[in-house]
């Protein structure tokens, strides 16, 4: 039967092994891919911070406008969490342009122009916003998986918080669409 001392020694050895593995992981190709993906989603969040006020302004319903404004606050917090996660790793945030988000925002702008003043504007705004949410969900899902694999527990916690908020925002948009936005767009034929 193991003694208490050997259990503590085993725990220390386990922690030391985990620490060494995490240090080795910071030099791995996966860690570099992780840092690139984090830089990408950070830029995506920065672009979204600029786009959400325009989307809120274009919304006809108060509920959708409020949802966009609330998500703006969340998005600002998510960008801050990304910085905290990178700091927790002793890394600095790379500069990178998220072309995926840029394309989604450009598509959303086109849709807003095309449906400006149309009863379907809220339904169209929700469609554009949900494309963005799904992009972010995919990005955060990948980052969380990689952070967990590399033992970046503090970063993982922060990224999981962002992922949860993105999923909740997507569900809220679905609720608004199903409750009235899609119905109003169809009834105005």
C-alpha cells in the first residue's frame, strides 16, 4: 500500500511532467498553429466590434437591436479574454487579418443594402449574424481542443467562456428568427 509521502511525490512528478510537456508544446508546430488561430479570431472579434453597431442600426425590431447591442458588449469582453489567454501563456498576440470574418461582414453589408427598408431585413440580418456566429463557434472549438491537448488550462477556460457565449448568441438569434423575424418577412409578401 502506497504511503502518503509516495503519493505526494507521485503528484509532484505528475505536475512536473505536465509542466515540462506544456513547455515542450510551446515549441511544437501545433502551438504555432494555435497562436495563428488565436490571432485570427482576435482580429475577427475586432472586425465584429466595428460591424455590430451597423447591424444594430439596420435592425427594425427592438429585440434584434438589443441582441446586437448586448453581443457587442460580449464581443468586447471576448477580445479581452483572448488577450488574457495569450498573456497566460507568456506569448504576445500576433497581427493577422481574418479574411473569413472580412468576407462574412462584407456579405452582411451587401445583404443590408439589398434589403434596406424591406420587411425581410431582420431575417436577413439574423442570417448574416448566424453565419458569423457559426464561424466563431468553429474557431473557438478548434482553439479549445488544441489548448486542452497542450495543457493550456487557463487559456482553455477563457476560450470555453467565449465559446459558450457564441453558442448562446446563436441560440438567441434562432429564437428571434423563429418567434417573429421570419414570420414577419413571410407575411409581408
